[in-house]
C-alpha cells in the first residue's frame, strides 16, 4: 500500500492518475472476486463437513441404541443363567443328600419321642422333627428317618397296593335300569338297599332304621346279576369299585388279607363307595378242613373279608354288592344279616320277563311288521337273558346272510333253533381222556 501511495505522489498528470485508479480498481475487484470464490468454496466445504458429521452422528446413535439393546439382552441372559445355575445347584445338593429310611411308627411316648420300626426290621426310640405336628404322630403311620440320627423327618401318606387302585371304576358304565327287562322287583329292592341310603339318608334317620349294609345277588348264569350292578354304578353318584373274588386270592401268606383290608380302607376314605364283588364264591366258599396251604390262605382272606364287612370299625357309607352263581357253597357266616342284609334271587325269566327282555334287545333292531315277540317269548322257555340276546343277534345275522332289509319271524325261529343246538351240543364223548 505504501508503494502505491508513493507512486501516486510521483505522478503529475491526470491521465496517469486515472490509469493508476483503474489499475487499483481492477485489482480490488479481482481480490473481491477471489474472496467471494474462496468464501463460496469454504461454505461448500463446511456444508460437506457438517453433512459428514451429521451422518456420523446418526451412525453413532444407531450403534449406541444397538449396544444398549445388546446390553439389556445380555443382562436378561445373565439373570436367566444365574437362575438356572441356582436351580442346578439346588438339584445337585438334593442329589448329594443321603437317602432317607422308610419306617413305621410303633408307639408314641410323648410329643417328641417316638418308637419306630425301620424297613430293615429293628426298632428304635427316636425324636421327631419340630416341623411335624405332634397330633399327626399316630401308631401305624409311615415316616422317613434320617440315616445318621434316625430322627423322623416327615410323615408319608397311606400307601395302597396298585391292584386296589385298578379296582376303582373310572368311567361309568352305559347300562341303565331301562336296559334290564323282567327284574322290576329286584331293581326296586337293590335301589332301596343301595341307592336310597346314599342319596336320602334322612329318611332312615327319621324312621330310626339302620340302612342295609350289603346286598347279595344270586341266580343262574346269564340272568343279569352283573348287568344290574352296572346299572347301579351308572345311576349312583358314589365311587364304584369292582373286584372279582379270585383277585383276592394271592400266592403268599397274608397278601390276600392285606388286599381286602386296603380295599375297605380306600373305600372308606373315598366314601360314599359301592364295592361290587363278582363271583364271591371264589373266596367265600364254606370253610372246611384245610388240606393245603392254598386252602388255608383262602380261609384267611375270607376271615379278613368277614371282619371288613362287619367288624369293630364302622365302615361308614360303604355298601357291598356280591354276585354268585353258587349260593349253596357260600359260608354261612357270609350270609348272615349284618354282612348281606338282603339276599336277592335273580331267577330265570318267566314268559312276561322274557318278553320284556326281548323288547329291550330289539328296540334298536330293524324288524318286519309280522314279527310276534309274544310267540318268541313262548318258544324260549328256560332261556336266560344272555340266551335271548344271542337269539336276537343270530336273527340279525340270518337277515344279513339272506340280504334282507329287516328281520323276519322266520329269522327268529332259525335263531332259536341254532342257539338251542349250540347250547346242548356240548363236548363230544371222549371216554374220560384228558384234553387241553
């Protein structure tokens, strides 16, 4: 700038001054233009830098959000793994815990001292855990014992044989009283003796009469004894336990009596209960001189059954239904009142009963209009309910064989003849030779 001022002082003419002015003006314009260009370039550079920083900022924010999500997931996984580790540690501790000894309480001396018998056999005087209620310590209860101190750790629930649980009828049978024909009197008697005391006990309390404890059904095979018991199981709301007499006969000494005892115990616990003993003559035959150990075991089982039916302990709302084809061989102690208060005979059906049974079995059959059930009832003298059911089935098979639309009277006549031949044919005469 000083050089320019010095040049202006040395100039003398106006033209020189104008030239110098124009030169300076051009220089200033160039400098301003250059400054504008530099400023524009700087703005572009700054805008690019700001855009880059904003993109970087968004990227860093996304990374931060992802890191926080990963952190939360890792913390959740950490908590889950810590919980699983604690669970595995507790299970490991349980596995390291020594097993407990099963014992039975023999006598209770006071609230803390108890006499127990271990599963090995010897008896010990031990102490019970403070967590056990002293009122629950009773003779005969099962318990667990510590291996070292033999102290009672906890009390166990009553144990019953798995065979006893299998006797309980879970699904109610489909048969009803409407499926039984010709046994109206027997149905009324069993309903009065079994159902009425369970459904309306107030009637007996009002009159002052003790309800019957048991009912025995007897009669020829195929007359409907088991069917009547199924109808009772369907109609009543009580627990129903079905047992065959031969199931109570066991191989080892005392096993059959134990089954009978546990049967009555679980029936009393689940009361109201109905116990149906089918083929009771298998265990209730008359007691004679026992020649073998098997005979003596059957007699022990029978004596336990007699005690359970009418012993010192009140069995509560537990009713017993027995069924047999051979009432003549039953022990007299089993037939006395107090054990079986009602003995109901299920005889072979008469003509009217056979007609009722035929109506029951044919109500779902497609029959011709000319079928006369009265005549069929007259022709089936001496037949039981099972025979009549077989006759109806065979008549249907004859109709199917001849491709008919319905069963005719001739089909029933052929069925009567066929069932009679099948029943009376029996085995061929083999002269006493043994056969398998």
